């Protein structure tokens, strides 16, 4: 009698590969999560072990990642996936803790946006025991190695996280250069991690922490970023590497000043929100078709993600700025332009990122 051996067993496969083949079409982790969501073969996940709400509109989560987690460099970001009303949603968050944290846990501080889906969900619902999906850390907003002798860290609002991570990392390393931390918030009470910042400044003589309040009196300085603040906080700023993360107004003010001063080359920036896309509404032509949902709209010239949302569709998305690839879909036909690079893509049946692609004429998307 001849036994028919399934193809999967004919090659010498690892036990894991066999299990994965048998589990197809779902990955093994989709079955394991039914038993214990922290028991994974390939996926990185993390369990919330602590939740703090130190200001009215932020929540700080401590996460214990699964064994696949490879750590991060201060300033990088991770993508966090949570189920909101039964739909998996992914967003980027920058760890706020030191990259040298001994227990390997990750600290994220999330600011609840008034109309934001995931940030409001986490702010309202995150509790210990919640398990979230995680990616490995990514991003190039990092401290140079070796560390430069003078470092200026500037942040505003929720942009505090990557630069606080840098400050905590430098303190753990016993950094003995000059480091100044200038943070902007409406009032002192709006500064997440205010107590930790004050404690770091008290413990480390090389660290200067300055809180600037833009809304009311209070803080160490008042008003918005400008040359005066720079001179007051880091008189040596001309010789420093500067790292900045914050709302668009702060980013523009810092970029403009550094460009005027001829020091743009020493400025390192991280944007949490996409820069506004110049919409060529008048020049927009053609129809945008979402094939699977049977929806067609006149091309308005905005990104395909925005046009899909305006048409009532809810495509998965994350960063809305081309970083996280959550919104990747197949363009079936037509020409699209990448708003970040200006490149056009005419090839059919290729993957594009909806959040940074605009249609040029008739376009069909598999959505
Ligand atoms: C590299 C990186 C690191 C980040 N790190 C942090 C961090 O450490 N902490 C932090 O708090 N945030 C961080 N962010 C921002 C974070 O990823 C999210 O963007 C933020 O939490 C808002 O997500 P949300 O789901 O609440 O909002 P969303 O629901 O995604 O909405 C975001 C914005 O889009 C608007 N919007 C929503 N729906 C629509 C629609 N249908 N049409 C048009 N506009 C719409 C909303 O009004 C809102 O202003 C980071 C972002 C990046 C790119």
C-alpha cells in the first residue's frame, strides 16, 4: 500500500514549520492567543503591568513585552495594536523610558486626542492585564554614538516621550556633557512626567530642566519658543546637537530659527503628525474607485485614505504619514503620486500606502 505523504512533510521541516503549515490559513499565534495572548511564536506582544494618569489628558502604560522583543534605542517608536470595538487598530508610540531599563519593560505615554480613536480608547480603558500587539522598534531619531559633548532636547505636549527617553538614557549612562531639556506645555499641571524631570535635574548636576508654560504664568519660562528661550536655557546651543519633537507650531518655530541661524544640520526632528499635504483640488481629475466596496467618487486631489474616509469607508491606518504601512492596499490600476517623494506609480496590481498617495486621473483600489 502506498501512503501519500503531504507535500509539507516531504522536505525536512522544523516542528514549528509543520505546525504553521497545519495551522494555515491563520498563523499559529492566532490559535495560541485563544489560550494565552502572551504565548506567541513569532508575534511581539506586551502586557500592561502598570497604568498611571499623571495629567488630565494622558495615560502612562508600563508594558512587559514577550521574549521576541529586541529592545529599542532612545528616540525610536513602536507600533501598538489594540482592538477597538472588535477592529484591530495600530498607532505609533515612542517609549519614554531609558533604553537601559533593567527589567526590559517599556513605558508609553499616550495623550488623548479630542477626536482620536486609539488614544481616547487607551486613556479611558487601559488597565493592567490588557495585552496589546507590538512591533520591533524603528526610526532614526536617535542619539549619535559616541554621544556628542552638548545636547539640547526640546519638546512640546506629547512630544515629550522620545526626548525624555533620551534624557533618561543619558542619565543612566552617566553622561557628563552638557544636557538641557526644554519642554513646552499649557500649564505645569499639563506636563506628563513633571516629577521625574525635576528629580533627574536634582540628581544630575549636568542636567538642566526648563518647563515653559505657553498658556498661563507658571513654569520656569513663559511664552513660545524663540531665540530668547534658546539663549536662556542653553547658552552653548550653537555647539550642541538639538533634538526636537512636538506640535507642528513648535516644530516650525525651531526649524525656522535653526535655518536662519545656519544650524539646520545640527537639528534632529521627529514629527508625530503628518505635515499638511498641498491639495491640488483644481487640477484633480478622474474617478477613484474602491472595487471591493463598490464605491466610486470623483477624485478631489486629497490622499486616497482621506477620500476613502470621506466616502464612508474605514480603511485600516496608523500614522497617516507613511511610516507604519498599516494602510497599505493594492492599487489595481491607474496612476498615483507619492506626496512625500513626488514619485508617480503607474504599474497595476502594486501595493501603495493610502495615506501618502494621491490619484492622478482614474484609479482603482482593492478596498
Ligand atoms: C513616530 C511617532 C511616534 C508617536 N509617539 C507618540 C507618543 O509617544 N505619544 C502620543 O500620545 N502620541 C504619539 N504619536 C501619535 C500617535 O501615533 C497617534 O497619532 C495619536 O495617538 C492619535 O491617534 P488616535 O487613534 O487617537 O487618533 P486618530 O483617530 O488616528 O486621529 C488622528 C487625527 O486624525 C483626525 N481624524 C480622525 N478621523 C478622521 C477622518 N475620518 N478624516 C480626517 N481626519 C480624521 C483626528 O481628528 C485626529 O486629529 C506618535 C506618532 C508617530 C508618527
